[in-house]
C-alpha cells in the first residue's frame, strides 16, 4: 500500500535527486507533503520520487520568508521563552508545599505540578501536527499567549482550585513552547549542529531552573508567591513580540524552506482545518488524561478502589478506540502508530521518559528534605537544587560537543544512565538527616546524566525517523517526557505520603495527640518546623525514611532507562 501520494491540487513534488544526506544537509531542507498519509499502522514510502523526497523550492516560499534572521539570532530569541518556562517550573517545584500550605492543602500540593504536566501531556501529541499545518511561528505565538494567560490566572485566582486551573491552562502553552522551540532549532541547521545549539539552550534552561527556585522562594517569603506568577506575564509578552518580529514563519536553510510543509502556504484555511485529526487528538488526549489520573489518584487512595479501576478501564477502552480510529478511519493520523514498531523510537521514548521520571522524583523531594531536616526557608531549600541543574547544563554541553565531533550518541545515553544511578544510590544510602555541603553535591551526577541523556536521545530520534515524520515523532518524545514528569510526581508523592504516614504511626506510639500530629505533619510542612523535642525528632526521622524510599523509586526508573538505552541504534550522522 502506498502511503504518500500526490494530490493534484497541491502541486507535483520535484523528483528526488538520489543524493545521500550528509552532515552538511539541512535536516528539513526537503519537506514532503504528508497530508495524504493513510493508515496509522502503515509505513511510509521512502522510494526515490515519492513525496518523502520532494523538495520545496525557494520560488514556492512567500517573499517575506526568504530573508530570515540568522540561526544564532533566532536561537537567542527562543532562549527567552525557554528561560521563562524553566524558571516557572523550578519556582513551583521549590514552593509547591508553601503554596498548598497556605490553603491547608499540603497533601494535595502535587496537583500544582500534576495539573500542569497532565494537561500538557494531553495536548502534546497534536502540537507537532499543528505546526506542520499552520507553521512553527504561528503555533509558537499561540503557545506564548496561552502560557501567559494561565500564569496570570495562577497568580490572581483566590482559591487552591483556581491556582490549579491556572496551572492547567499554562500547561498547554508550556507544552507548545517546549516542543516548538526544539522543532524550530531542528529546522534551522544540520543535525550535528542541532546538538550543540540545544546544549546552549540548555544553559538558558539551567539558568532559569537555577533562579526560579531561589527567586520564587524569596518572593514566597517576602511579598508572596502570587507575584512570582504575575511577574512572568510582561516577560512572556516581550518574548512573544520578539518571536513575531524575528522568527520567520518558514525558516530557510541553503535556499530551501525548512520549517513548514507546503500545505502551510498552499492550502486554504478550510483545507488546513480538514487536515487536523480531531477525533484522534481527542481520543488520545482522553486516554492520556484518564490513565494518568488513575496513576495520580491511586497514590492517594488504593489501586483497588472503584474510582481507580474505573479510570484504568476507561483509559484502556479509550486507547483501543484511538488505535482503531488511527488505523482504519483517519487519512492523516495525529500520531502514526507504525512508529511504535520502530526500535529507535521505542528505545528513545523509554530511555528519556524513565530518566525524566527518576530526576523529577529527586527534584520534588530535595527541597522538602532540607526544609524538614535543616528548617530551611523555601528560598534556601530551592538553592539546593542548583547543583543538579548545573550538572544538567554541563552534561548537555559536553554531550552536544561530543556528538558534533564524533557523531556518536548511543554510548553517551548509556553513560548518562549509569551516572544518574550512582547519584540516586548515594542519596538513598547517605542522606540521613545531617547532610553537609559535600554530601549535598550527591545530586550533581543525577543532573549531569540527565543533561547528557536529553541531548543524546533527541539526536537519536531525529536521526532515525524520516524528515516528514520528525514533527509527530518528536511530539511523541515530548509527550513521553510529560508522562515521565507526571509519573515521577505521582510516584514520589505517593511513596512519600504513604511511607511517611506508616513511619509516623510507628514512631509516635504512646504520644498524646498522635493522630493530630500525624495529620498536621502530613498536611503542613510549616507545622514540622514548629515541633520540638522527641516529637520533632520522630517526625523528622519519619520524613528522612520516607524520602529514602523516593530515591529508591528514582533508582528503579533509571535502571529501566539503562536497559532501554542499550537498544538505541547508532546511526551515521
């Protein structure tokens, strides 16, 4: 069966020249028409002269797009959005317990993190497809607008539910920013250069993550956490304005259009709308949301509760419906299911998804550890995340330079998982409540490993899928990251709360008012700081023991990532 056919109304693609791509070839220099993909489980026609090898000439590109800004200028503009997004995430990660405690909702603080990632995961798969249809820049500007709206709502709505709602809206925009920035960089330069540019952008990410925690903590301790949200809005508007002015709607490289497929220019608005797989997108979003809600709620209740079982059953039914629609009824799937038969795709998703879950467990628990064991403020506790994010930046930079020089990435992915495993093992064995400066640096190998892993896996996937499918394949990768984030949050919060309750019950036997102490210790971290004497020691010891188990969760996730990294194929770049 042929899966890429020429539609007369869309023009006839130029025949392939039979040449082989090398490291100097722009990654999306030849952009295929993918509007006629048929069958979600089918594989594309890669033969010479097929639409997979079609080229868009400079004459087909609007004049306004022919003279774009240099790749370096574009990357500098994109860095602003990356910086703000990472700063926002670090702020919430470091202060979620304080925000929730203000509403007496500490046990539900994970929803501040989960809501953002859950909604982002649900909308992630369609972002790559929309950018193929409407262009990267238009989707990027829309993502900025949505992110700014959600952030503003998080800062001004007066209830805990309102803050969660705002974080959910921001999650849609955040998902768009993450994937679209990566796709735009991938459009601009040859593949070996991509790793280097992404490593530079990772420095901006690291700076944002490094500043978000301390600055957010300072705001939380002084003028209030709400200003940390509100202050982001003007910065996001400035970033969006610069992107509108300087990022071309269809970036060019070596006189070929590299960003959007021809349909983004040639089709009418109605034809573009017709290309969107609404049924598949809705079913996939519903499947992801239902299954991840089951995971989150199971941590608070029980895997055998009717609600959890109902969500799991509903998720399976929705997933089956999605597979059916994508395979038999959709001409242009939101996510072609045949990609999941590719070892390179599955190994990339598995490696990065589980590695991210492992690191999120660490990032979730480190501020709590120092707030409980050292009575640290939210600002000071947030600074303890800096060694991990600094290690992440260094790892990404080394990975990018190594890939540029050698073209090798598989070995880097394997080394990354080993480095992170060492970190989690040290935390589990050595962080026992009295942690000095040098022991606090045990988190560095974890961040270093993830930085290497992110760059290596991104290049691995980009090198392994056809150019026409890179948008949807990379959207799938970012979906996997979102699922990893949610899994890490859910697993760490569930293990922390359940083990903490168990330890508190065991250690507070015979103490007057034990039930109230347990309830307050679990729901309000500020309450722990006010305790004294044997009760304080028992509660702190319970927290330390519970946090040890969260590091064990990280270690298990990284063991899975290691196994998946062994299956990554090494392609010639």
